[in-house]
């Protein structure tokens, strides 16, 4: 009994995770845009939080309350807002990281950028350039 080779339908020219490159590029562009927006918002909120901490604990701008605790300068909401914004930032980082299929070290670095002042702005620029180059090469 001889078997005849069968041919499967030919997939698209190049694929990533089973999706055509055009579809992957569209998803990657969306993930990159969401990451960029959240990197800027997170970085800005972190700088505002640092300003609050410096004014409150470093310079004692508003003094102390009756119990001896430093009074807030900008407001207690800054720390809570940054915390929740950081959670959303982490979601966008994981989304971009998994879409781009970067190494684990990149995920850790991008996640750390949300808690180190100014680092989110620097890494956003670098990650954007690298991701955009990869997306544009996939679209060709």
C-alpha cells in the first residue's frame, strides 16, 4: 500500500502565532499606543507623588497635625491614584510584552519603570522605537 502525500493549504506568507502579519501589526500598534499613554500618565503621577513626598516629609511644608504626623501638601489622593494607575500600566506592559514576544528581562525592566522616577519616560522612548521598527518590518 503506497501513501500519496497530501498537501495542506499554504499558510499566509509569514505569520506570528497563527495570525497574518497585518493582523499582528494592527494589534501590536494598539498595544504600543496604550503602553505609551500609560507610561506618560504613570511617569507624571510618579513625579507628582515624589513632589508630594519631598514637600511633606523633606520640607515639612504643611507642618504636623495634633498626633505628630506630617500633613499632606497636595493631597492623600496622589498616592492612591498612582497606585491604581500603576496597576493599569502593568496591564499595558504585559500586553505589549506578550504581543512583541520580548524576553522576560524586558518585562521586568518595563514594570520597574513605573516606580523609578523618570525611568518610564526614558524606557517608553526606547521601547517605542524598537517596537515600531519591528512592526514596520512585519508590515512590509
